[in-house]
């Protein structure tokens, strides 16, 4: 998952953990040391540990045990909720199959950014051992809510509110390569080139928002780009 790329240990995390350990050790050692200063050791031995001071420290010890158990329960509950949230986050339906996929970022000069150049790259990469499919995209999925575009449906009034949608430019082989399911309509083909009218593939969320109770196939979208 791209957004988990920054999850890692660093010096700040290690320093914070070391400070917590040092503070816990200091507090643990402070109680008996504090008791030594307040209580006469000879009197405590002579009293056999049955004096009022001994009862006072026993009460403090009992309260500390209760406090320790309370903190432990809170930490365990927090760790369980965090683990459950992380598990749910990693199992959110993505709309594609991320297994056995490899991505490569390629910067191509504008003088070479033609359909023939991309097709040649796809053909050469497709000949590598183990490669089953090749596709191009202007931005990887679930990476960010960037490269958006404002759209409207031709022949229908504009919806009130936010009309920004994520826009990706992809090659015909991209969706089959990532295992995205096609519900209706068709995928892109090599015949969909700049000389022909533009076509688009939309997801369920966009269809439900802009085409409620109607068929979106055959409708025309206008964008700012």
C-alpha cells in the first residue's frame, strides 16, 4: 500500500521509547527509596512491619497494583483496537488484485511521449520472462486524491457541491493487468487514439452519483482539461 511506505522506525521513535523506559524505571525505584528516607529502618524491624507506617505503605502498594492493572488493560485494549483497525485497512476492497504486481516509475521526455513509443516499451517488457501483462497509468491507484478534474454531464444540470473526480490516463492493457473487474461496457483498445472521439471508463461511485437510476453507457461527459 503506497500510504504505508512511510511507516518505519526512526531515531525519534527509539528516543521516545527509551525515555518511557527510563521514566518507568525511575518511578519504580523511587518508591522504596522514598520509603527509606521517611521510615526508620530500626523501628520498622522492631515493629515487625505491623506499625501504621507499614500499613500506609501496604495501602500505597495495593493502590499502585490496581493502577498498574488499569493501565495494562487500557494499553491492551488500545493495542487490540489498533491491530483491528490496521487489519481492516489492509483488507479494504480495492477494486483490483495487487498480488504479483510490480510498478516502475518512468520519466519520458515530451518529444518521445507518443503512442508508438509506449507500445514499443510494452512489447519489450512483455517479452521478459514471467511477465503476463503490461499497462501504463499516469498515477498509481490508491496513491492520492490528486490529478483531479471537474466534470459535468452533457444535457443535465450541474450537481450542486463538489464535482471534482480523480482522473487517470491509462493504456488498453492497464486494467486487465491489475485485475480490475469490468462490470459493463468495454475496455479501451488500441483503436482508441487521439484521432477518434474520447472514451472513458468510470467506477460505480461515479455512476451512482451522476447517473442514478439510469444507464451511464453512451452518455457524454465534459471536463475542464
